[in-house]
C-alpha cells in the first residue's frame, strides 16, 4: 500500500491544544481564579424554541409506521431547500432548488468540494485564515499561495493580477478577523475570477451577523458571481447548530454550463447519504418567521456583547477590526506585544482567555482574537478587567 504522503506536509496545529494546556496549568496553580473564556469560536445560547419543537415533532413522526422515513434525498429534502431558496429570495438572490445542497455542515463541504478539482489547481488563501482551508489543500498536494491580510488593507485583501490562482477562498464576515467585504471589493474578486478562469469558494457562515444593509451577505448579490462562485453556509452560527449539524452549499448552474453542479450532485449521491430528517426539520423551522426571530434574538445578544467589547477597546485606543457585523473582534496587541505574550499577560493579569492571532497564520502575529459568544455578565466583567489592566 501507498499512503498519501501529503499528510506529512501538514503542520501540526498546536493552537487550541496549547491554549488548553496553558489554561489548565494556570488553573491548577490558581484554583481560586475566576477565568473568563473568550477564545473558542463556538456558540453558547441554546437552540431556538421553534427548532426544538420541530425536531421533537419530527422524532415522533419517525416513531410511527405511517410517517417513518428511511433514506432521504442525498441533496436534502425539498421542504428545506425551498426554505433556503426563500431565505435568499428575501435578500433579492434567486436560486434554483437544484443549486442548493444540504449537508452536515460547511466544514465538510469546504473539504469535500476539492474532490471536483485536480491537484494541479493553485489555491489562493488569505493569511490569517480559518485553518481548514489550508490543510484540506495540503492533504491533496495542492500548491497554496497566500494573500496578505493586514492593517493596511483592513484585513480584506484585494486581487493582484500578477498572481495566477485557480481556487480562491474568501470568508466574509471573516473568521478570525471579523472584517467584512463591501460590494466593490467583492466585485473586484468576481472580475479577477473571470479573468483567471478561477472559482471562488465563498464562506458565508457568519452572514446573519451583518447588520449594515449596504454590505453583501451573499456573493450572489454581486453581478457575475453565479458563473464563478460556490457559496458555503451553515446553520451553526445563525441557529446554534454547531452540535446539531446542518449546512448547505450553493453550486450555481452558471458555472461551466452546469457541469460543476452535476459533478457535485454526482459526488454527493456517491459519497454522502444525507442529513437526518429530524435535523432538517429543525433547520427549516429556524428559517420560519417565528424561528428566524428567535435566531435573531440570539444573534442580537452576541452582538451586544461585541458592542460592549468594541466600546472597551475604543476607550483604550486599541486598534481592532470586526465587532459590528461579526461575532469576532481582532485587535492589535497593546505595546507591540507578540500574540502569545499578550495571551500570557491576559491570562495571568486579567484571568481572561483569548486566541493568539499568530495561530491563524504569519500575518496574525501581533494580533489577538476575542469572541462575543460568551454570556453577558462574563463579557462585561472581562472588559472591566481588561480596562483595569491596560487603562
Ligand atoms: C464556524 C464556521 C463554519 C461552520 O462550520 P460547520 O461545519 O457548518 O459547523 C464555517 N466556516 C467558518 C470560517 C467558521 O468559523
């Protein structure tokens, strides 16, 4: 047998295990310290009531002979695809039901879509970045080029025509930086993709956090995107589905005269057997008027946390991106500190845990990520401690 030796080229990511180790060592030495965790990018509020009710009802249906369901359509039940299409239509984006593919989450699809592309393709990935984009390409032996995201471009890199790439990754609102692309910048990317015959993978996992109506929540709000972009989205952050698992990918028929759409259908029907009926009912309920209102109430709660965090950083004159249209705040470490040094200071002096920017790529050095997914009291307390420490 011959193993895939590309796996040897993966850099071991010590980010979250390092954080966990430092935190547990500190807690062991200071058992009375009241630590506040603002590091992990996971939601904390429970599922919307409409979702829970729908899943209970669906579970009952599964327990009765007349309403029991076995294998469902690999690409998702019609009722959920219709709800997703209607969700886009409310924002003026019209999708054909056959362009929507329901899955167990955006992370799987972002990795699996690479099945459709040979290893000769060159991937263009922002630095800093959500680590899965890089590692899935390394596993396939693909060449990765990085685009520099930095303070100069507001952590929103624009296309450089001197660079030739085939697969372009964009994440907006961004994890880890919280930065959001405007329409003009996304149009520049769509134009570049057409000029290079490239495909854009647009990760819209945080679209529901966008409050500013002038900012695009889908790349399909940009003319020309339906012939060059695949969009990945998820119920994880909008409806608290990180543990429940449901997402969707849009593969428009405008790309290569529908060939990419047919290939993805073929790939999914061959290697995937669909998302549980119960979960799909829960996801559809999150998009009803009632369910969506409950999702938005949760998102408002997180966004109020983000506002409190932003206000504290402004009062300290600390430079940051994100916060307004995103659950992440990406700040420049004070006094020119390195990311891990600031992590240690914050842990020891304020008992607050964040994420060192250096863990997301070279350009993350000197920056730090805080998340707004915590509870209100802890967020307020953490900001008071940070103001005391740095004020
Ligand atoms: C959380 C997140 C996702 C969602 O992943 P799921 O697999 O759907 O839970 C996708 N992209 C980014 C950048 C994320 O932070």
